[in-house]
């Protein structure tokens, strides 16, 4: 049964094409087979829709379901997973679920806070930011030991959460002339990245690398 027809509700995703947070939500919606409307947001001139849906943080993404807004990408993913039961994203085991919830925001912060400043950082600061990203990637490499995906044999919550980094960091590598991905140092991450890229739902919904490179160059 069509997931949208089953719930009979309109689903909107408010976001911007360059946001990794928005793309992770879009990947889950695609994985679940949920039809939705994407509403592109201009972050330089925030719309009344965004401000009314997220008056506290005024940030994207926002998922609007049955007229009710849900904010913060990781919370949105959990909401989607609990609302549409097919193709579960979060682990069913309570311990594994707790660990996934622990690691997702922690690694997110290490990767994003480290990488987003790289294109604009001076030499001393640049080394610090690269080290922060490297530490996060070392943790991820260790988490993949004995696994095909972070979710085990299939794509799960942490895979969706961290997938953005392979595109985002790749664009920053090109713009800043640095190297994050090293198949010799992180062979499991490299293998994971290649497996994920080949997954049809994600493959058809990746934001263009060339466009992201131009975006970073524009604000450098």
C-alpha cells in the first residue's frame, strides 16, 4: 500500500538543497517510500512558513505532517520511523538504539564543526579543524569493524546520519586542497562509502558535487 495513501496526510519537507541535515531526512523519506513536497527555503530571507514552524531555532529542516511541524533532523528521522513502520531505520534492540542516539549527535558535531571552518581557516586553525575531523573518522572506522553498514547488514539510522559527510567532506577537500578520506587509513569507511553510493534510493538522491563545490567557493 502507498505510504501516503495509508496515512492520508500531506507531508512537506522545508529545507535548502545544500544542507546535509535536510538530505538525511529526504533519504529516509525515499527509503520509506513516502511521497512528500520539498519546499526550498531561502536562508538569507527566511519565509513565514519556516518562522511559524520553527519559531525557536528558525532553522531547517522542518517536516510538516498533518499540519504539525517537527524540527531537528535526528528527531524528524525518529518521528518518521515511528509513524511509518515499513523499512525500519532505528535499531529494535534497546541498547543498540540507545548507542545510536548517543553517537549520532556527537559525531555530527565533531564532523560538522571541524569541517565547516576548513575552507576559511588560517594555518594554525586549519590543523586543529582537520584533527577534529580525523578523530571523528577514527571513531567511525572502529564502529564499522565486522559490519557491512553501521546498522549491520542493512542501512540504518547511523548510516543515514553520517552519509552526508562523504559528499560534504569531498567538496571541502576540493575547495580547500586538504585530504580527509584516506583508503589506507580508513579502509572500512571507504568500503562503506562505496556500498552506500551504490544503494539505489541514495544514488538517485545525492546533491551534485559540482554544485556544492561552487557553493563553498562562493562563501570562501
